């Protein structure tokens, strides 16, 4: 362990800890706040940083940690210098009136540190910490070639209405409804459910119907066609995993009724596979792609390229997809390592899903609120933020509470309802969401 700093703090001190990926808890912690940690092994794999021990007595950030002393003194930024091959884990522990910040032995040189004065953030409460995050965002984003400045797209997505049961007919119906109601939608995105599943060569699911017909209907309406894919993970029992065990890395959690495995993105066979998959997507006329479960490409493991790190391998996979789809394609990361993705994606989901299947009754709460609010500073510094979809139909018990959060968030203006199922209030919320295209 290498000590980076000891900082005198007041009773109102706060620590910001950046999570590993989209779904990792990210927030400001006060002294007495419980630190969020995984409760189950699968949560460590899917919500935290696989292969990295979680500190038992400290706040832990992956590549970024900020200490705001809370007494008017400058905030201290501890951030990764470069994430091309490694991302340092940074920890902060409370000790009476001081906070000690450390990192792993050998990682100190990978962390850059500076202070941001309260005056830089104005007089509002919390301004010092906000100014520190903005300072890091501007420095890191510029150095990493962040893709910023484009308008935030207005998106209709299939997921929270249809989940994996979506069909081509559902897509066509809603494209027509968008036109009938004059909704200003730029992108119609087909989410999970169109294919047989990850690791099945992205073969179309017969239950979905014709993907080319759905894409044609979207494009004929004058909108961009979007699609969901989880290219860096496969099911342990999938065709890819069974036929190509040398492509597969270790545990990446569990979903779709199967244990998940990461893919070795340095393996020539995997790279050929990804090239075929995304060439097919491109040739259909799809140029907006939501890339999900991306953390699986950065899990630890022995790779074909023995010199590659999990981070460099992950980045090489994203670079390949960008090369195949072209620079004009819009890539939305989800479940993706945060800092290693800057410069490679156009937008990033900055929180977990609004709700899972069965959560329309509000029983799962406002799951994404904490992290999307904490990561608002990343918008237009790293990418376009994706705060996840508005769900505006009356059946969603928390639609008013969630609408308040989404409408206040910067970034993508997306919603996910069967349009013909919206009541007047739902349509009003959707129209309000779509008003601003560069929020």
C-alpha cells in the first residue's frame, strides 16, 4: 500500500468515489455513510471491479477519488494519469479529523493529484467538490479524446415495455405511432430480444420476426435505426463457449439463465467473430448501437496476447467495433468500465437499469438515481450521459418520481413505452422530455 496523502477535514467533509462501470455505485460519502459493497459474488462480478478486492474500512474509487474537506479548504483530486493499460484503485479512510488516501504498491505513479479551490465552484454548498469533478473531467476528457459536443439524441427504446418479448411488429407499430403523434424522435432502438442471445453468433430470434423489415420501417420513417448487443460476454453453455473454449475468460456473473463468461478480445478468432457480427449490423443500415455488459471484456484472465492487460484488451475490442461501424456510428456504452471507455463511445449509461422485469409496481425503487445524479458532471466532458429511459405509462407506479429525475438529468432524451398505451399525462411527460435536444 502506498500513501498518497493525509488531508485535514472538517465534520462536513465528503469523499467522491468513482465506480468501476456503469452499474457500479458512485456517489459522495459523508463520514458516517455506509459504504456500498457487494453482498453476493455475482454482484462483485457485475457491479464492482472483478478481481479487485473491495476495501473493508475505506471508500474506494476506480481511477478517480475526490476529498472535499468541507470547511472551505480546497478539494483534493486523485485521478488516473492514463488508462490505456491500467486503472489504479484509490482508497480513502477516515481517521478522526483526517482522511488518508492510498493506492496499491506500484500504482502511485499512475495517480495524478491536484487541488481545486472553493472559489472555482462559486458559493453554493457542495460547489468545491463539483468544481473538482469538473476539473478532472475537462483534463481527462481532453487527454483521452472524448467524443463531445454533439446534440443529445431523442430515442424511443423497446426495453421497458417489451423486454425480451419484443417483436418486429411491435417496432413497426410504434414507429407509426411516433409519426401519428408527431413526436420528435431521432432514433428507434431495438433492445434485447431480437436475437437468440449472446454467444449465439447474434442469430436472429424467429420469435422476433424480420429484423431487416423492422430496420427498414425505422429508416423509411427518416430516423436512425438502433440495436442492442452484448458483444464481450457469452453464456457458459452458448454455442461460442462450447465450440471455442480458448476464446473464453472467467466468471462475468449470471444472466439469461446462464453463467456468463468474458471473451478474450485479443484472440484472432474473437476479433474475426466481432468483425462479422458488426459488419452484419452495419450492412443492415444500423448506425446506433447500444453495447451492453461491456465489463466482461475487461475481467482478469490469461489472454492470447500475453502482453495485454484487461484494460488494453477491452479498449482494443471497442476500437475494433468502432473501426467496423465507422466514425459516424453512434456507440452507447452500458455496463462499461467508465474511464477506459472515454474517447471510444459517444454516450454512456451512468447508472443501473430503471427497473427489472416485475419492477413496474415500484418495488425496486428508483434504482438508478444515485449514480446518475453523481455522474452528471461527466456529460459533455466524457460523452453524452445516458440517464436511462423515462417510463411514462400509468402502470409504472413511480413514473412521477422517475420523471422528475430524468427530466433534470443531462444527456440522452429516451423513453420506453408502447406509445398507444400512454395516457394524456404520459404523453405530456414524453413531450416535455423531448423538448431539449442538447440537455
